[in-house]
C-alpha cells in the first residue's frame, strides 16, 4: 500500500521498493534502492561459523572449521574487486523516506539474535567435540572474527536516537564482552576523531600492532571515564543499574558463567581468544578508517569540525552490503546520526583501494600497508605533501619526513 503524507507543502509517496516525491519546485523525484533486497546478505554473514560447523559434521573434517578464514580474507576481497564500487547517492529530498522505512531498521534488529546464536553454536562445538589444539585455537579465531561483526551492529544501533535501539546496542556488545564501546564511541571517538588525542585514530608510521596496544586500553579508559562522568552528572552511583557499561558486561558475565557451567572449563580459553579476536576486528577497522588523517587546530585551541575528508572512504559493493555501509565512513563521521542506507559518497575523498576485508589483510603486514597507504595519504588533495597536515607517529616523524621528502616536493611542484 502507498503511504501518502503532506509535509511542508510536499507530497510524499512511499512504496515497498521505490520512493517518489512531488517537489513544489523540482517536480517529481523518484528513487529506487537497487540494493534494497541485497542488504539481506548482512544477515548471512554472522552465520558463517555455523555453516562451518555444519560442514564439519557433514565431512567429519576439522579443516572445515577454518574455511571461513579464506572466505573473509580472500573471497570477500575478490568479490569486492569483481563487483566494483557504487558511488550513487539517494536524492536528499528522498532521504527522510529512507530514514523512516522500517525495513532497514528491522534488518539491524533481526541480526542481533543471529550473533548470539552463532556464539552459542560455537561454544557448543568446543564443549562437545574433542578438537586438536590447532583446530581449537583456529576455530576460536574464526568465531571471534565473525562475532566482531556484532560491534558493527551495535555501532549502527548505538547511533539511533531511541532508548530501545541503544539498549539493543549494549545487549549486542555482550557477545564480545566489549560493553564500554557503547559509551566510548559516541562520547569519545566521535569527539576526538582524527586528532592526536584519539586512541582510536591511527597515525602515519604506526603499525596496526602498535596501534592495538594504544587503542584497546586507551578506548577502554576513555569509555569508563565518560560513563563515570555521565553517572555523576545525573546523580547516580557508579555501581548502579543505570551504568550502561555494567549493563552490557553483566550479560557477558552471564554468558561466560553459563558456558562454563554447561560445558566445563574447556570453553573458557576459547571465549578469551574469541573475545580478543573480536576486539581486534574493531581495532582493524579503526586503524584503516582514519590512518594519518588530521583535523586542523583552530586559533582557539579547538579542532575544526569533522569533515568527510577526515575519514578514509570505500564504496566497494559487496563488503558494504555485509557491513551496513560502514565503509562510507566519511559521511558517517561528518553526519553521525545518518542511517546506513542514506550514507553518501563524495568526490575528492581519501579513498581506500579495497574494501575493509582486503585492507585488513594488508594492514596485518606493516611493510605492505606502508607501501600502499603512505604515498596515498600524502597525495590527498588537502594534504598535498604537507606533513603538518598529517597525524604522524611522533617517534617516526623525522624518518618519514626524510623518506618522503622528494615525493612531497613532487606533489608541491604539481600543485
């Protein structure tokens, strides 16, 4: 059925798969989200470990439990390469209709129980099957990688402006025992992004491993501090039911205790590896999303407002479908409340050469990452070889300036 509404002199028509608007000045505006049904792929992705478990029992081969590693790091990048990029944007006049379409919101809700189901199946496998240590650890890594997707789901829900969505965000984070993210990301990362003060923004010359040692404890510290401050301002005690971080961690504790009670201590090392690997997936995303990008400090000592060029962007079709368009990160940070289906691509943005899954693999090999990204960083239009416009690792600043001095001069000469 068509839903009709008159709003500010504009006639709205919303159908199941397409949107129309009779604009008083521009006339009829029509838009069809060609990816509408393809977004359903996002529901498939968290279940990959479950499919691996089914394949294990069908073949009686533990090697099936490790197949998802190849899917994530090789098949998805290959599909990104083959399918290419999508730079189309919905008309701004249509965006309110997209934002109010429950279909997109429901997908982010439907995926939440799938995260818990995948974890439950993984725990059951470890608790009931006698796996060799290599396959035990390997499957813990697999389960952690795919559970890391729950942080992306929680991220999308956490930016909604309803209490239900934010509660669901905290619940989802319980899968990976990363409950402080619900506070830290919104109150910390979005405030400090692309500045030296942000532990979740990587610096030029900083390896992903050095970044991990700075980001994981730094983000946790900032999250707990932000929640303590929020509770104090509202007159609540830290140890109270109003503590959003403790709400999430209490569910994590229940999951861990229940797993040990049902299957014994054999599942505890699995859960610890699983959790850490899931955290590392967020670290990997943070590392590639803002590498070396810097917001300028103004005369009053404050940083300029976050703009689209302060985040690395990627428009690769397949991985964006898997990640609720997280890879259009430039628009997300410039407009945090904008839902995933409405995120835009802009011209002249810092562009990643592959989707996130491919870039993760590059990042895990530092020399490869530097060879791919450092010159790309220097060549960004607003940087143009100027190291003063780069968030650079202070321990490596002199060496990097010397290494790329000639390249910087070439960029300046072509300005």
